[in-house]
């Protein structure tokens, strides 16, 4: 009966919020409309099939590894070679050529102060290609990031400046399109009014997670997270039909994405608002972004879940250290303190096209369990399960719950007592705040003990971790203090797991037993794969600069790359090349002692010649040299 009354009350609450909050959705939509007026309409044409409805595989603000997506990914029907049109008059200001990232990328600067960017290109227009090739031959390099002055390569609106492709870090044929302002910030291209982009579908909410944010917080009587799936009503709004109780400081996390009738993909959401009792606690507005803080997206999402299982959540609160300027929050950064009154929550999501979704639910306050500690009992031998939740240890002692036996946390012989925080149906639960109390070696409850593998505690004020065989200098990489497991095992250095975001690379100096191994190097191990890291070697000491936690190995690579002829004549030279471990570093080709540029597509293991002058045939001695990252060299020679 109580449950029925509770659900009925929730529905009444939802109806009240639904009618009383319509103006807030209208305000959000109006806000988006006002923003759109800031940006010029009609100045830019769409770069692919202008005038025809487009399908997008990615939009501005999609959560990607280490960044929000900074532009539009325009689908090309699974093919390469579609004409790419200059969005407006201007001049080519920059060209980037790389085996990763944007691949072949073109930058056009326009008189209105904006720069448009076209990435993953297959090829450039003839006039642009000619100037680029000249510069590549001057510098004798295929991989290049080069700039041009205003008068060097002018372009006209709708001029074919390139052809779409699949180069760089692309996962399939498409065009990546960006618009940047004079400050090199990316702007949501959809705000510039491209009629080719059609979206009449509201964002989708998959789940809502409530998270405790300190040791005294509880959700449904427990510490940790509770994930709930909302119910979608006929009018499109969402509610939670769950009895939720809480105490203390609670964070809200959502798994949500935008949809479009022209795309099967999950797309980005650019505006999110969280309200508690009709007061705005958090607002996120992704109108523009700066590159210097792009890694802070890893604090906006749940980094561990994104890396571990690919789940891309949005935190509706701002973590400490997050430097993104896209938030307006209450005094607690969007965290809600549940005290003595029920809290009515409302989440509003808007996409760039003013499609809105709303979710409502409420949380009932609860009191902390009041438990009296007993003396330790030697005959109490529970099963201990230890997990780390942010920087708080949660110890579950599964066994007789009629006891209130304290836990003893010990570090280097110094014990610290912790009493039962709460009970579940089959366990006693203890919480230990590492920030407040420091590292722990093991925990004991009754006669049971559990080892806790934490050996390092770098902090914002103490960035060094020093061991007999390694030294870690975190430099400027930390967002917050961490409690980690660092250890060595033969040729492996275990630097915890890749579950904590970092804002820059850090320095590792590792004393190994590989002093006489010139072809040995540092690799990051991930499952069965190993990725080479550039390192410095002095005797048996390796110095390297990783950008994530994980397991690092010393491996030997003394096998040179392989070269297979694909095409060899006076007009064209092409080969299939590969390397067994460390990867390709340098590609050098000469014909008749003249440098020949070889373009490279790693996804196809293919290299091919690009002449400076197509009228001059290849003739004379061909010498191709392929070097891997460990200095192994393979040479192919032939008389043409």
C-alpha cells in the first residue's frame, strides 16, 4: 500500500513539475535560438553535397576518448572521393599531413574571421596539391604541418578544394568539418544554419546514476552508486518509478545521447540542466571549446567506465580540477545535499535544434544508521571484499550481521580503527577515507584479513614517487591526489590501471636489467597488444613519458620491417610495408639519387610515390629504406 501511495505521489509530483516547468524548456530553447543569431547565416555553404540533406555519423559535443568531438562528421555513403567544397571565400592558411589524427587536413581562413577545417581527406584540389607538394619536396618530408600567407592560395566559395577520404584516425570514409574562431576555439557548426542538417528528434535518456560523493553519503542506505532506467511517457518525457532514499551529498550522472532521423548513430548533446526543488544546480552549454583544456572532458564523463566498457556518461556536477568553461553551477558544483526534506529533481536536455527532453524524479531523505561498536571477536571470520570507490575504500564483511565488530586498517604497523558504517542483508560495511587517513596495507575484521594493494600516493603538493627501481615525476599531470598500486614484476612496471584521467604526460625513470639490449624499448601492454613508446636509454635505465596509467614492458625488437613490391615502373612506385612490433618510424626513397616523396596509409600498410613533376619518368637506381622505431632497417634496391 505504501509503495502504491509513493508511486501515485511521484506521478502527481511529475505532473506538477511538467506544468510548472514548461517555461524553463522554452527559456532553454530561446537561449539556443539567441545564440544562433550570433553566428552568420548564409556565409557558409555545406562542404559535401551542398543543398542536399546530410547524414551525420558524429556531431559537435560527442564524447570521444580524451575530448569532445569538435565538429561534424559528414557521411559519404561509405565511399571516398566526393568533392569537398570551400565553405566560403578565403585562403588556405594551413595544411596538415599525418598518418593519425585528422590525416590529410585543410584549413581555410575567411574574411569574417572564422576558419573552416576539413579532415580525413583523400586528396586536395590540383592547385592546392601542387603548392603542398612543392613544400614537401623542399623539406623532404611527407608528414607535414605547414602554414600559408593570405595571398598564397586564395579560394572561392564552392570551389572544389579537396576530395573526401578515410585518412588519419578515421574509422571509415567521411568528412570531418569544423568551424573555428580567431581565438582557435571550435564553434558548433550547426549554429551557422546549414539547412542540410535536419533534426526533429529529442535526446534519449538511457539511464540515471546517483552517486555518493563523500564518506557520509548514502543512497538507499548504502555507499556507492545506484543506476536506474527511466520510464518514457507517451508525451516523450521521462520519470523514475523507483523508491529512492538518500542522505548527504549526491551527484547525478546520466547516460544520454541525441538522435536524428537522418542518422543511425548516437550523437552529442550540447545543453543539459539539473534542477533541485526548482533551483538550477547545474547547467552545461557546449557552444564552443578550447583545445588547451580538451582533456578535461575526461572529468566530465565517467573515465573508468568509458575506457573499460565504452559507456559514455555525463556527470551533472563538476569535478575538482575540471577547467572547462562550459558550466554554471550552484556553490557545490552541482552536487545536491539531501538533508531533511524531499528533493524533487528535474533534468532538461536540449540539442542544437531546440529538441528537448525532460526527466523528473524525487529523493526521500534518510538518516544514517546508528551502530554501537563491540569488542573484536576471534571466532568471527567473515569473507572480506574490498573495493575502491574514488578515494574511499569499501570493505564488506560477509557473515553474521548481528555483530558490530570494528575493522582494523593497518599501514606499516600502525593500526587505525573503523567502526561499522552500515549493514546490508548479509554483511557489515566499513568505509575508509584515504584522503583523510592515508595508505593502507591490509584490513582485519575479526580473525579475517585482506591485503590492500596500494603503494603510492602522489598528490598536487607531492608529485614524486620514488622506489629502488623507478622514479615517477607527475609534473603537471594530476587533477587530484591519488592512491595507486605501483609495482615491478620482471620486465614489467605496473603503474596501476588506466582508470584515472590525467591532464598531461608524466615522467618515468626505470632502472631495469636490460643494460646490453640495444634493440630493447618501452611498450604499453594492453591485453595481447603492445604499443611502442618513445624512450631514452642510458645503460639499463629507461626514461619515458606516458599519458595514461597501465602496465609497461621492456621488449626486444631486432626484426627489420618487411617490404613487398606492389607496383614498380617509370610512372609509379608503390609497396606494402609492415613491422612486427615497434612500428614504422621513417620511410626514405631515392631514385637516381633524387629524393622521392612516398605517401603512407597505415590502415592499408601502403606507400606510394608522389612526383614533383609528373612529366619526368622514374629512371635509375631505386633505393627504398624503411626504419622501425627500434632502429631496424630494411632496404630495397632495384634498377629502373
